[in-house]
C-alpha cells in the first residue's frame, strides 16, 4: 500500500510532475481551492526539508542516471541513441544540467505570430521571470569556474565573441560566459522544490508518486478521468479536467493510447478512436548537436575536483550562423568537462555545438496498445528539407575547431578522441519539444489551442514542452515551466501578472 490516499474524484488531475506539470500545479493550487490530484510515475521524495531526496538527484555536479525511463530512439541514418528522461517528481529538472535560459524575445513573439494569442514575449515575460526566481537562478563569476571552463570562455572570446554574464536574459545576444544555473549550495533546485514545496500544505492538493496513468477516459468527446497503475493496484479516478504533462515523448504517447491521434495508426493497433488528430506525435523538435571528444590533459579530473563549484557544464557561447533568423543567435557552444556521467564511456572532456533553432521534425509512435510499452521515437536530426540544421551544425563545428586552436584550451583538451565528420553522428541536446504542437484551427498539425486545450475534445489539456510551436533558442527548462504556469493562468482566467503575485 502507498502512503497516499487516492481520491475517487477530483476537479483536476495533472498527469506528470515534471517541469511543466509542477509549475502548472504550483500555480493552480496557489490560486484556487479546487481539488487537484498530481500523479507521477516516479517516486515523490516530499518536501526538501523532509530529507528524503537521494543524494545523487540533489547533487548538481553531474547528471544522475538512477531515475531514468530507459528510452532510446532513432536519431539519424538509423543510428540509435539513449534519450535520458527522468522518472521522478520534478521530472527532467531533477536530473538535468541546471543551465537556466529564458530563450529570446523573438521566440515568443513568433509563437504568437504562428496563431497563438497570449504567448508573445511581453505577455509571458512576468511568468518567465517568476520561473527564474522560483528556480533560484544565480549568475556565476569567472573566478568561480573551473580552469577548464574559464579557458573555454577565453577561447570563445579569442574568436570575437564578446564576454557575456547575462545569458539568462530575454535580451541577451551573442556572447560567451558563465551560464546562470538553478543550483543552490550545490543542490540541483528542481521543479518540485521550486513549485510544489510552496503548495504541498494546501488541503485540496494530493500528490501521488509511483503512480502511472495508462490512459485518459472519455464520455463521448469529454475527458472524465484516468485509468492508473498505483502501488495499490489498477483503478480509475474521475476528474472535471485532465492535464497531461508527461513531457515531449510521453504526452503524445498517452494521447495515442487514449485514442487521440492519427485515426489510421490507432485502428492499426486496435485502439478505439476518440478524436482523429493527425498532429499527435509529429513535429518532434530538439536542439541537435555536433560533438567533439578529447582525451584531456593528464590530471584533468583531479584539477577539476579541486574547484569547489565544479558541475560538468558551466559555460555557454552563443553565435549567429550565416542563416540566422531575426533573433539574436542560433548556435550554442558548450563544454562538458568532468565525470561526464550523463554519457558513460566517453572521454572526460567534450565540446558541443548546438543548432538552437533546429527545424528537423521527428515523430513519436506507439509500438502496441499495451500501456506499459515505451513509445517508438524517431528524431530525424539533420533532415529538414532546406538543409538549415546541417549548415548551422557545420558552422558550429567550425567555431569549435577555431576555439581548439587557442593554446590555453588546446593544452586542456589534449588529443582528440573522436574521428570522422561530426555531422555523421549528430547527437541530442536532451530538449525534446513540439510533439503536441500548439496552433490555430487552420494548422492541420496543431494538437492544442492557445489555452492548451486538445482540439475537438472537452476537459483535456497539455501543459509541457510538447506544445511548443517552435523550439525556443536556449535550454528549455525555464520556458517549459513558463508553459505550465501560462496554461494554469489561462484556466484560472487570470493574467500572467496576477498569476505571479505571491499568495499568502
Ligand atoms: C539529461 C538532461 C539534461 C538537461 N539539461 C538541461 C539544462 O541544463 N537546462 C535546461 O534548461 N534544460 C535541460 N534539460 C531539459 C529540461 O530539463 C526538460 O526539457 C524539461 O524538464 C522538460 O519538462 P517537461 O515537463 O516537458 O517534461 P518532464 O520534466 O520530462 O516531465 C514529465 C513527467 O511526467 C512523468 N510521466 C510520464 N509519463 C507518465 C505517465 N503515464 N503517468 C504519470 N507520470 C508520467 C515523468 O516521469 C516525468 O516526471 C535537460 C534534459 C535532460 C534529460
């Protein structure tokens, strides 16, 4: 038996307590007295001060693999790649690199221009700042970095990139410097600590860990609850509305299992069709990357360990490709130097160049109608018809190569360990998005409208990274929290400004 008493019926069920689901729940619970059940497939370790959080999940130095879903997918030319995703309260924010970016003003103005009123930068800015405050983001100084990361910054500056210490600003342009992070005294300050801890005491809120939703239940075209696997067995819970926030891989998978998606695909798997929505699982975006690996100078890991603050990833450079849009940059360069725990088996130091406006679209499909089967993920990196992604990645690789000629960085990197063309082995930045695209009724690929409501159905919303109509040009944790909060504000019928006025 679990320690949590599951209600039979609530006003709102939120499925998934990751970045989007936690921010949604935090805002909803703070502003209403309605009953809310937040269900999460992974464990709930409770309030930070309860002291039950595992050390590896809190330790921001490296990415832990202890709570991973074990997903993998096809990425390019039939290669498969592990696609890390956390199964724990806080979701991927509980095992991520903690770099905190807001994206650029142009990103959100584009979302609005694509037919999504209320998502322009001026409207969502108060929510973005709220998420940055709640994640307790702090900017670091050069003298706090490891010598390797400081050398990476200086190498970027030697190529002409200006020094930047404002990379968590909506207005930030090209530049290189220490990346602001949501790390508090070495602790990865995840979305559960940021958004759920302040509302855990609210009487209407129940949080159930180790509870997985199999499918959403409908009466006609209205969502009326969910079917779950809980520690106490399988059962149903009825709800006035269902919010799906399972992340960009699992949200479309849950919709498909529930009969919402391309009708022919659903029929082929004997899933009764509730709504024929061809866009579900399509339009899967990510920031694809090129990767250069190095052996590192002798004693590198010991040197790194001597710096008190030494996460693997500490700095970011931003640059414009020759085909950059009207936004400030479309390339990220960064270095992962240290235990490299997110990528076991790799040398201790790697350089990455990311296409931050990548346009290649992948797809999520189901393998079967068994709710316990993990979805099939095909990312199709570097396949956009205009060749934009590959061009940006090749220019990112060129920038990295120029940086590696700078003597201080070259000495730290040592011999190169990777061989061949990095474009033949494009990798992921772990920022999947867009697979339940938000858009107007005229967009045949749109899955949800600007209020996050699933098209053609009542009582069903999506509130996570999967609704991004285009990927924001930065690490997407904070933008995803903003999405959760924005959908909650819309349901509460309050403005973003009123939404972030702190509650008693
Ligand atoms: C290794 C890694 C490093 C990253 N580093 C950074 C970084 O440094 N900076 C940054 O900004 N971003 C980073 N990201 C990306 C960022 O953390 C994610 O984009 C963001 O957390 C996604 O939020 P989400 O709400 O869309 O999904 P998630 O956070 O994945 O949340 C989905 C939740 O739903 C749960 N769930 C799924 N299916 C079910 C179900 N059927 N029933 C119940 N629960 C379910 C999952 O267990 C999970 O907790 C990183 C991601 C990874 C994986």
